[in-house]
C-alpha cells in the first residue's frame, strides 16, 4: 500500500511542474458521446487542451461559449480543441447540447489527466478550501510538445489569446 501511495504522490509532484517545450503527457479519455480520444493520435496537429472546473457553471459556460463562437477560426488554423473536466460523459453531453458546443468535451472522472497535467489541487471560494480543477490550458504543438501554458485563464478572452498566439507560432 505504501509504495502505491508513494508513487502516486511522486507522479503528481513531477507532472505538476510541466513547462513549455515538455512533451505533453498522453492520455485516452471518452467524450460526451462515449467515443475515446487519445492525444498521441493527433501528432502532426495543433491541439488546445483546456481544463475547466465544472460543466454549466458561469465561468466555464462563458469560456466554452467564447471558444464555440471562435471555433471557425480554430478550424481554419487546423487546431483540435479538447475541453477536459472531471464531470461525467452524461454531464458533458447535456452541457454540449445546451450550448451547442461543436468541440470535444472529455470526461476525466478518475482525475488521472488533471493530475498528470498538474491542474487539480487546492482552491478557495468564499473563504472555503476544497480540491478542484484549475482553469488552465495547454497549447500542444504538432510535435507533441507543449508550446504554451495558460494559467489563471480569463474565460472571456481565452479564445482570442490562443488564436493570436497560434498565428505567431505558425509563422
């Protein structure tokens, strides 16, 4: 038991220090329709992985809808978009349908990917501490490396920020 717990803690500590130019940790998760998606299958493409706390909450809805509204620009630049939270497939399906989201929402119910990427940890809200997903995004380059990390994302400005950065990076 000690070794299993000990290895788990070490993994979280190592992965929490991801930085630009690191290889993006691979994963396979299911989407809002029950279809599996594996990051490494998308080698050769740009990928935005955006982690968000919870489906159908004000900030997460704003972020998803701003990405939705800019989705044609993401497609034009050839970038795949994955939204990841610890919500279930069913929750993602309701969220995607309610707001007509055209991109993939992945369910990380076991919290394995949020931990690999170092985006699951202590948060504070109204003076209370709790464990949750940080609003953080990773722009993954076609070679599988992390091109940019976006921490403390501002939902209303995030899509434009990523599109501006991607245009610069593709030059």
